[in-house]
C-alpha cells in the first residue's frame, strides 16, 4: 500500500502511466475497426481463435486485432520478424551489421534504422500473405473487385496500421512505462484473461445450476482447480523469471574490504535472461510458412504439410505393446524454436568473451578462476547450464495448454486452455514494469535526499 501511495505522489510516474493507458486505448479502438472492403466470417474466426494454430497465436499477441481483421491486424509482428533477421545477420553473418553492433550508440541507431526499413518491406509481404491465407481459408471475403488495386489498397491500410503500432510502441518506450512493443503485446494477452475466466465460470458453474447438487459440486470443484492451476502457473513463471545464479566477483582495488562487502559483489545470471523474447519470436516464425505458401498459389496455401506448423498435425507411433501415442509436430517445432531463441538471446545478453575482457580491464576476477580465456570458458559453461534450465521451463510453460487440450481437461472446449504463452508474456512484462517503477521511485528518493543535504 505504501508503494501505491508513493507511485501516485510521483508526478512523473503518474504521467507515464496515463500516457501508456491512452496509447493502449488508441490501439484498442483501432483493433475494433475492420479494414474497409473486407467482410469477416465471425463464426469461422471463432474457430480460428480456438484452433491453436500459429494464426491464433498471432491473434493473441495482437489483442484480437487479427480475428476482427482490423487496421492493426499485423500488430508488431513485422517489426519483431525484422528484429530477428537483423540480429541474426549481426552475429558475424553480414560484416557491415557486425561492425555497426560494435559502435555503441551510433551503431545502435543505424541498426534500428535498418530494422525499420526491413519492417516496411516485411510488413507489405506479410500483409498480402495474411490476406491470401485468410481468404483461401474463407475467414474473410472481399467486398471490392478482386484485382491488383484492391489488394494494394488493403495492404497499404494494414501496413500503415503496423507502422503506426510500431511508432506508438516507440512513444510508450520514450514517454510511458516499459518497452513499448512488449507492453502492446502484454495488453493483448491481458485482454483475453477476463473472457477466459468468465467462460470457465459459465461452463462449470452457471450451466450446472439446474443439473442437481452433485453436478454443481463437481462444477465448483473443477472451476476451483482451474483457478488454482492458473495461480500455480503464474507463480512458477514468477519464480523462473526472478531466479538467478550468482557468480562471486572480487576486485583488485578492494584488498582491505570487509568480508560482507566481498560477498555483496557478484555477477547475476538469470535463469531466463532472454525474458519473453523467445516466445514472441517463436510465434512469429511459426506463422511464416503459411504466409510464404500463400504467395505461390491457393493450392499451396492449403497444402497438408502446412498443418505441421499448427498444433493439430500428429503422427502415430506403434510400440511393442500396441499402445498408440500421438505426437504433435507443431508443438515440437514451437518448443524447439523457444529453446533455440532462449540460448541465442542469452548469448547476446551475456557474451562470455566480452565479459572476460571487461573483467581484465577493470581488474576484476572470479575467485579460483584465472582471468582471460579460463574466465570466458567458466562463464560460458555456467551460462549454458543456467540457460538450459530456463529454456526447459519456458518450453514447459508454453506447452502446458497444448498438453491440457490433449488430455481433454476442458471437455472439448479449447478456448478454456490456460495460455502458458500469454502468462509468460504477462508476468515477464509486469516484472519489467515493476522494476522500472522501482527505479523511478528510487531516483525520486535520491533527489529528495540530495535536496535535503
């Protein structure tokens, strides 16, 4: 309670919160405006949302903008995809980008500009791909003439919406709270929670009122377990996000320091140093094949192999005892991408080679480990072990709704599936926002102490 009072007494934080809410309000208005010239088949869209496909995941991250085929249907997906490509090319693939990544603030600005230009190109490609994909699946129909100019018109609107979303995200980063892109995705995921809980209440409580006491008790028990499961998953995500491995570090200039001070100096390596980025990137990659196929032909867009990138394409393994096991290829690919991106971003966040060089320059060292290459190997070894735990945790949480649907926990109503992906994003961004608010409060307290002096 004391923290809430401090927040509302801090004018800067209040202004940032208000600005962020207003930007999100603008985005929600845009998400409700369907693109002119397009008619949406809402019944089929509802099926899409509960299908567990990559497009359903894209709709979740966009806060329902895709299911209404609104002007913000693309969301931040083109920008995220552009970031993936630029960051991969910066890892000693394209020398020019690699050199820019080493040039500090100047290099960061140039790299960001390249990301924006690539966002423009990918946005146009993705817009056309989504139009064709959803048109071929009869999710939408065009009310205008089916020609080049109509497609160009709709692509332009979707691209303008994506660029406006990206710009609004930048404004949140600069004038609001948190990373703008993450906050936009966070808002989209939070939007689905009240509806999900309301649907669970209707299914297990309201619908059983007239079915006798035994059904009412059973429904109440199921709903209670549902809420407890959601609380447990949230707690597990918080635990994963806050867990870290502390490597003790000593400094050459602190020979006379006390033991307590020596213990206070350490290098923290988070179990999940990549945050929510791997989940978002994996979701973007999963939607790419169907979009690419739509450029080839309508038949290619409906090809059976594209189902591999959904959570419904299975194969059966026959064991010696005749038991049949179903394996979901889409789930395997999704989890594999999450694990790969977790390791990739952990290496970007904590580069053992750069860290070892900085230790040598600053006269710092890890007790029992020689400076230089040995320090680099040690940090890399610890980072890989810790990241492996984080990657497995992320993969498990993202897989949970799929596993629960397989087990038919929700009696065939897949819309009730507890969204592990959404919870990872919600908790991760909420912790980032909390950390930023704490930083702003600490800065205010420091200013007050300095003024008192």
